[in-house]
């Protein structure tokens, strides 16, 4: 988890049951159909919606029967364009500058390790591991022209849109583009979403034996001084997602986040909400015994908490289902363009996608992995319930922008500064 998590994420299905990067956050109407076959036993792919009401039954993840579909890269010629990227990366500095990728976030520790194994000789420093999405964008601007300027970022859709508007991203079409559902990539190639998850409530049951299961539960007096968000929703995607989920649980909708802000205002007034951001240190120490965060942050933390002598219970609030993705892209004019593209190829490859899955995140290429027989039952067990994943809808950019404006105007006076 990050103290200030990535940009704002995706939408919720009202009334149904969760930086990379930390904080700020953000899609389309029902999933775009392709000519590719659809898998039947994989969890259904999330859809986007322009309205508060969720679609009745989103389609399953999109796969294709042409894994060797045309590849568009800027790599030099050769039979294997990804190997060509690797060679270009080695020749051009052999470093990919990454940022805001905590080890426990969607199993980035494992994904970075598999990158090292697959591409020996390429260094991959991660600066500001617990940084927010906004801090990622700030680093691009502040380090422009320097050797440590980020080559690739992992931010919420809201911050990705800002990056596009400010000309910070280099369009790139990865080799696996045909296997990525249309609602998990930018039509112009500025970003792809390699993974997504849903909002959950994780509880240290050594400290809080009766774990809350819903947003309604979190308001109970027994949880006074125990509930924390993963950051400030004005800059953190995880926190934004928590507020949107709470809004859904409180009668709001993807088009009305104000009830969620009021929910946290009341939670603070009761003393239940504590002004401490959820991160690895606060969870392991027991400082944040009840944490509202992404589903994919818990698998990486569970063992550490158990090693510290704690027991853990993770629940998915049935009164506020909210799902979201983070976006990955290549930074324009960064010092290691080929290495940045190679990193994007890796997180979408089988090794990268299975790495996300091992961390409890839903990889964008789930359908292709399932069709290839690469997903075992143990990996599926780390995911949220399939029926909940199937109900996820993603917010549109307009909905995200509107919700962000409401949070920016009201979070301070109603919650942070109240």
C-alpha cells in the first residue's frame, strides 16, 4: 500500500458488493466487443458506464485467437521486436527509471524480480516507492532532461488524463494489445491498464476481533479510533476509491460522490476515522487496524502481518462495490525510451500478468491466460469473489473529473480541516 495512492480509479456497481502507485484517480459504456472469442469460465470483464446504474451483465474478458497479432513498436527491425527492444535498451543505458511501485502493491516485488530474470543486465531503480500518482507526474516535470527522469509511470486514470493533456506520455502499442479489452486501454495508445481490483476492508483481528464487513459496520462505536483510508482522496487513487465506494453504500452513485464525503465526515466526527494514512509500516505496526484499500494490497501484507504475530481478515463490502484500474505508460522524452517500452511489455507478458495475479490483482490479460491454461486454482484464490469482479463498472473520464472536483471543493472543509 502506499501512503498516498494512485490516481482515481473506476466505478462501482451500486448496491452490490474492493502504486504500483498510490493515490489519485478514474472509462466507457459496456465492454467493446471484438471478433475474438470470449472465455466462459473466467471472471467477467468490468464495463464502463455513463450512468449511475450498472449494466445487467457485463461480458467476459476479451481474448483473441490470434496471439501473434500485428505488433507496433518503435524498436529496430528483427524477427522478435521485443528482443530488439531489449537489445536497444542494453545499448542505450540498460536502465528503466520507475517510480511509486511499493513491493506489496499488486506484487510489484515479484514482478520486478521476474523482470530481472527475463532481462538480465537492465537496472530498474524505483524512486519514491510510496509516492502518489500526482507525485509521479510532478517527478516527470521536475526531473525533465535528467538521467533519473521516470521512463514509465503507473497512475490512476484521472492522472493519466492529466498526463495526456500535458503531453507527458509517448504513445506505444504493446505486442499483446489485441488481448487487452478495449475498456482497459487508451484508444490513442497513451496508456494501458495492466491490472485492476476492488475496494476491500482489511482488519487486524488480533486488535479488532470482530472484523467489519460493510461500510455500515464501520460506523459502529466499537471501531472508534480504528478506521483508516489509504491517503487523501484529493491526491490518492486508493482514498478516492474508498470515498466513491462509501458514496455508493450511502445512497450516492458514480455521478454523486458527495454522500461518500459526508460518510467520512460523520466517521471522523464519531472518532472512528483516524488521520493516519494506510501503508506497509502502519499496517504491520497495528497503527491502522482497519484499512480501506485495494483488494490486491492484502496478499502481500498478510504474511508480513502474520510474521508480526497478527491475524488478518479481508472483507469486500457488499453495500459499496467499487472497482478500479491503474494505467501504465511510457514517458515522453524520457532518457531510456526503449527500456520504458520494454517494461510495459513485461508487465503485460505472461510473467508480468501472472505476477499481478499472484498479488491478488486482476490482470488485463486474464482471458488470454485462462484460455492458455496458465491460471491455477491457488492463483484464483487470491482474487476477490468472481461474482463481485463481474459486477465492476469503470467510471468515465467525465464522471471522474466531476467527482474529483466535488472532492477538491468539499474534502477540506467537511473532513480534513473540520
